[in-house]
C-alpha cells in the first residue's frame, strides 16, 4: 500500500499545560481513528533552515513545516480523507500530502 507524507504547516502552539494536554489528546484520538494506517505518527519540528547551493536561510521557506507524519492509504484521495481529520486544521494550520515514491 502506498505511503504518504503529511507535512503540517502552521497551527497554534499551546503553552498552558492544560491546553497542551487537550491538544495532545486530540492528536492521539486522530491517530487512533486511523489505526494501522499510521506508519510513523511523526513529531512537531523546530524552526527550519532552507539550504541552497550557495547559501542557507533561516526562514524555512514560504510555508515552514511545523511537523510531519507518515501514513498508508490506498491512493491520494484516501490520504486526503485521512488528512481532513487532522487537529491542526482546527488550529488554523494546514496539511500538505505527498505520496512517497518507492525506489
């Protein structure tokens, strides 16, 4: 079955412990709904750098990543349906979905 990389962009960063606990519970519930489709639930990421041949920038590009995950799905449409349940969408973020090419 094909694998899909979900790259999370934006969203809110909760600082209060009770808000963080609530947010983690939402993510955990989403992962549970996907069952065996979760290959690697991933993690949030620190601010990134963009590497070019002649320079490195601190901006993370036009739409910096805030996290990632790896999932299986029958096809792109099925992967998109999975992504539509992501809690980051309720926090103002978005999910970029890309099929991994098996080599």
